[in-house]
């Protein structure tokens, strides 16, 4: 068995074998990569809880990451990734099928009692949408090498455009009070929101630059690189601060309390059912003859094993869902992922 070590710009290496498996360097090696990511989330959480970071500053951090740092990181990754890896139809089919199945599963299991269509739909979104942008892209590149950027960027686009629009449309089905918009209009609004998001555009511009072999002028590229390098640590720190803010709002009665039965099962489905589903569907598709690269399947499984995306909380608040419940799902999944994600990496390493 021969292993290729993928050397990154920052000196980190990903582990990937020629026979389609991930080189298992042991739990310690995995933790060396994953621990700093979750440690930064914890630091952001502690900083907000202790008052070292004013809660009013969290929105500013979010704005910096969303409009400056993360677009530069995604542009740089898109510009350095071959266009063919961003247009992997096999990966698109597997990921969309699993996302649709996860939405159906979560809605089917949770829409009962006081949880109507709106809360069930946003529970499905937070149970299906991994934190790919803020956490997944830099984490997978650190683990698997720069080749993992293609599947990660693809997942960001699909979740922002397809999964979000589907769940927002579903959330409107139960609105019979005359105050809500139709599911079709909600889907259109979701697509408009995705179009106004700078992340898809930064990916698209990077892909065009890659296809045209276009290089930014050196001073501009250095500026982009500085912002891109700041994306990962600031985004992770911000995730922790957002989680702390949500918990503090719930404890002071500013957010609605929810019993554990309404949020823990969704977090469990996100961390365990979602990656198992992606692995099962991807493996079955490969056996059926779909040309899905084993490396891409591994990347998709690990993306599915990530905790819930923190931006779902903002969407839930905008559309009138129980944001306290959504925040708790994000908090539980992020906390538990400190243990479950390294375990998923170890399992995929040994397959």
C-alpha cells in the first residue's frame, strides 16, 4: 500500500492512500488536526460568556467573516481547484439525494405536538445543513489536503441553494393565518437570499478564474491571502460566541425554552444518521456503476459528520421558527462533534 502525502500551503499534510483509503496515523494524529478547530470554538464561547467579548460585537465578527474573510478563502480555493472537481455530477447526485432524504426523515420524525411545519422544516434544515463554510472547508483541507476543497465547496453551494430553499418552502405549508407567504414564494425568496450571499459568488468567480487560468495582480492577491488566512480562526471563534449568545438569551427568557426531546434527537441525527446515509448511498451508487471517486465519497461523509451550520439560527429567526430550539441543536451538535467527528475520521481512515 502506497500513501500520498498532500502538502498544503501552510505546511499541513492530508492523509490519503492510492487505494482509495485514508492513511490512519492514529487517534493522536487526527486530534492534532481537529482539536485546534474545536478549541477555537470553545474559546469564542468562553469569551462571550465571560464578557470578554461584548455580545454586540458578535454581529461585527459575523459580518467580517461573511463579507470579507470567508469569500476570500473560498475564492482562493476555487481559483486553485480544477473546474472538473467543482462540477462532479456524481457527487452532486449523491449529496442532493441524501439531503432530500434527511429533510424527509427529520420532518417525518419531529412534526408532531407543538412542532408544526415551520419548526419541523427548520429542524430538518439544521439537521441536514453542516457547518461547511465556517468549519468544514478549512478542517477538511487540513485533514485530507487541498483536493478536499472541491467537494467542500460543492456542498456549500448545494446546501445554500437547494437544501435551504427546500426547507424554507416546507416551512410555509402550515401557514393558514393569511400572514405568511406561499411555499413557492418562500422558495423564490430563499433563492434571492442565496443570490445576495457573497459566498456563492466568491466560489463562482474563483471557478471562472481557475478555468481561465487568471491570476490576480500580486498586491491584490496578497490582500486576498491575508483575509483568507483570517477566515478559519475568526469564523471558528465566532461560532463559539454565537452559541454562547444563544444560550445566554435562552437563560434570560429572550429565547423560548425547549424540552431536550425536541432538540437532542435532531442533533444525534445530524452527527450520526446523516454521515451514515451519505456513506450508504454513496457506496450503493458506486456499486451500481456511478463514477464516484472514493476520495470524494470520504470527503462527503466527513462533511455530513460536521455539526449543524450556525447560520440556520438566523434563518429560523427571520421566518418565525422556534429559534431557541434551533440554537440548542447547534450547541449540542457542535459540542458532541468534538468527540464524534474525530471518531468519524478514524473510521473512514480504516476503511
